C-alpha cells in the first residue's frame, strides 16, 4: 500500500460518527448506570435512617411517658361522685373483662371517700364462669363491708350469660328497652374431624395414660361415657348459675320453665319477668337514683406501655391463627355464652 493510501485510511478511522461515536455512547451508559446505582443506594440509606430514627423516637417517647407516670391508675376524686366501672366485652382471664382488673376497679371505687354509689356499666355477651363468679363473689363481699354504698348494674346493648352472672350481684339492674338480657345457660362447643380424616386418608394415632385423658378429643370418635361426663359437669355449673341468679334476684324473679333455658329477652320483657328492675341509663341512675350527677370512671386500664406492647406484639395474622387454634383445640372450654 502506498504512503498516500495509508494516510487516507488513517484519516477515515478518525472521522466523527464512526468509532468515536460508539465510544461516547458506551461511556454515557456506564456513567448513567453508576449514577443510578449511587442514587438508589442513597435513597435506601436515607429510608433506613428515617426508620431507625423513628424507632429511637418511639422508644424515647415511651420511656418519657413511663417516667412521667402515664399509667392506668384509677382517677381520684375527693368530692362526692358516682363511681363508674365498665364491664365491656368477653369475660376471660387476661381478656377484655378480667376478674383481677374488675376487682382492682371496685377496690379503688370503694376506697375513695367521695364515692356515694357505684354503677357497673355492662355490655358483655358472657364468657368464663370462673371469672364471672370471682367478680360476683367480690361484689357481694364488698357490699357487706360498705353497706352505705349502693351498687347498680346498668345494661347497655347486651348483658347475657356471664355478663348477667355479674349483674345479679348488684342491688338493682337497669336496662334500655332494647337491651338484650338473659341467656342463662352453659356452653361447651368444639369440632369433630373424624369424617374429614377418613376422606383424606388420615389416621389418628393417640396414646394416653389414663382412660379419660383424651376426653373430647376432636380427632377421635365421640365416646358416650365422655359425653355423659361432660353433660353432668355442664348441668352442675348450670345449677350453680341458677342459684346465683335466685339469690341475687330473690322474690323479684318470676321464674318459669324458660327462665333458665338459655333464652334471652329485650329490656322491657326482662323487667316483666324479674331479670331487671327498671329502665335507666348511666346518667339517669347517677342523677336520679344515686343523686350524684358527677361521674368518675374507675375502670382499670393497662398502662400506656403495656397497651402499646399488646398492639405492636399481636399482628392480625397471629391473632387469626390463635383464634383458629382455640376453636380447633379447645373443645373442653366451658363458657357462659
């Protein structure tokens, strides 16, 4: 090749738009990718920074509230007042209505010198006969120690089974005309999976020490002996319930074969059959019966940190799982519901 041709070829390789353009495009792509990666890392680091700062703030806020004493202690009142205690929700140990919490509320209300009367505002479908019984016994014990302080039950939407077990310890029961009252009975429910197990080919292998240890096992066929034993236990608890109602209501109770059958009635009907005394709201009883219009709420509340821990620690999925497990495995649970 001649010298002239070599110079022409070299010149063509440096022309714009050939090799030089491709190199520039490659460099821009690399720079853009590096910049995008750096920006993503920066955003991620900033999000994590905000997250951890938020956690730190919440932690310090809780510590501050604990230092300042933001707890669930009952309100204090030195002037004359009506004490209010809410009994709202399912009655069970550690649940919405817990015997220890209600008794704490009662003690706080009675110990306050300004308390002239106590209202138990009830809105409960029932629950544990043990917890309801403990509350009933404590109300009656405290009434003997403080005979000058009356106790009235005021029913809102529902006062059934265990809720009514508590209500009959009061001096009088007030209702709304549309309140649901009664359901004096005992319940033990569960599930049986034997037929489903047969269909899917599952074999139950259960070993026990003690012939009645597997009583009411939901994965085994119904044992007539165990069924009879459970029914006897339910009947005995039912008799205990009926005795508590008879003692609490006395001559006011107009007992019929349906009274203790598990039926429930509206407020108007409950007055006619002696399950309740009169119609009246919380404000009415405080103003017209106790004659102390000012109401002080003595309902026990968990401290702020405990309530927050319960909310944060229990996610919706965990709650659903726990509820399902209870329904499947707790066939022997006795409830006043």
